[in-house]
C-alpha cells in the first residue's frame, strides 16, 4: 500500500473516573504528609536548640563595606561536632547570598534577607577548608568553615566565596585571626 494513509487511532475515552480520582487524591495526600513531616521536623529541631542564644549583634560602628567584603554563599551554621546538625534557630539555618568581611575585631557575615552573623574575635576557635556542610557538597576545599563559640556550643559557619582567588585569600585572612583569639588553626 503505497501512498495510502492509515487513519489515526483515537484514544479510548476515560471510563473509570473513580479509580483515577482516588489515585490522584492518594498521591496528593502522600505529598501533603511529606511536607507536614518536614515542617514538623524543622520545628522540633528548633525546640531542641532552644538553648542556642541569639548571635551577638555587630558593633554599631562597623558598617558592611561591599568593597572590602567578599561576596559568596552562606551555607549554614551547624554544630561543630556534626556538620549535618544544622542550627535552625535565629535564622541560622537559611542558606543564601552573603558578604563576608574580616576585621581586626571579628568576622561579619552580612546575609541578604536575614540578620547578619557577627563572630567576635574572642569567640573564634578555628578555620578550615572543607567539602560539605548541612546537605551541601562542594569540591575538596571548596567551603570555608569558621569554628566559633555561640553560647554553650561550638558551631561552624560555612561560607563559599564566588571567586576562587578570594576564597583562598579569605581563608588565609581568617586563619591569621585565630591565634589572637586563643584558638587553633
């Protein structure tokens, strides 16, 4: 049969609406339960971390200077012993854009849409390069982890500079602060 066109097959009309609707509703219910469980887990973590104090406010005479700061990604603040234990209270668990500024009095992480994180020099304990934190992975050495004391806990704040050259220079500048704070590099 050359040149003859075959008629297009038509799809069968939906005749079983009941099972299809039940399957759709079951899928939506499962998705709703998953979202509810995640929200409940986040709130429970916040309750367990009620002993974590609010980070100190930056000094009033220290204004963030974009020309001096290093733009990048604020990853999270986690417990120093467990990089998967994200600190969720006081907005410390929200990943986002930030500018990190190293001063002779401490470290300022000025986050977009969140309160800044001020790490006083006296609370600084160490700086290292890592590859991941709080379910976010990078190449080896792709994340600056600043260890510091927040109330009764040692925590680590993760930051990744946008420009690799600034990343290494920032980590070096931070390490230079650590001995004066009484910690170890």
